[in-house]
């Protein structure tokens, strides 16, 4: 099966979880599935649910600027979320939701086979790195993960929505992006 067929099958598997998100749209991915860079966020917001594309709201516009600052754009990356449906009232995904979507996310990573992954925020760090403590413990530090004997380089930084609420953290996120660009 080629990547397009594998992604189509994965969409079907993810859609099986739609009953837990009544009236919400599947927000699967954006960018190139041939990319060597994968970006993983938390879950879709209202605008993402409406447009069925990750990171298109205010946080998405900031993400676009962040990527441009290191000579990337969403066409050169592959962007998805831990949870592919918008939780009610834009709440953070629950632990149960993260655990349900984690194997699907790992399957997603295996299909794309990126050389490096950028995790945006605590939910992504929890899902991918199994990190439960404060974000600063893993933020800005390269980690290696193994999924079925495949190795992936992972760097965590702040979620753009957090940066909109805490603009003083942008300087730290900039350092993380420069580190991400180096590898």
C-alpha cells in the first residue's frame, strides 16, 4: 500500500472515534505527506473544525509565522493533531481521548516517516513522549522515540495558542525553532 492509501485507511480508523465528538468534523492533516518534517498539535479549534484543516485560526497564523522564520511553510511540512476532532467548548483533550488517539497518531507518524517531529504543547508531549510533568522539562530538548523499531527525532516547544496568551514566551519558542532548524 502506498502512503495515500495508508492515509486513507487511517482516516477511516480515526472516523470510528467520531461518535465521541457528535457534530464535529474530522480535521486530519495539512501539508505534504512526503515531508521530512511533521508538526503535531493538540486538537482542532472552532475554525479548524469549520474548515477541516489544522492550524487555520489565530494560532495557525502564528504557527505560519513561526515556520517562515526558519524557512519552512505548511506546504513543506506535514501538520496534524493528537486528537483529530474538536473537543466541546475548545477544552483540552481528556486523558482517555489522548489514549484512544495515541495508537492512531503513532500509525500516522509511521506512515509519514518524518526525519524530525515538532511537538506543540503539553498535550502533544504527553501523547508522544508520555510526559506528564511541566512542559519546561522536555521543551527545547531533542528526544528520540521508537515506534515499531523506527526511530524519530522529536523536539517540543510551546503551542502557538499558549504564545498568544503568554507573548513573553515567544523568545524561548524562537530558540526552540532555531534548534529545530539545526537538525
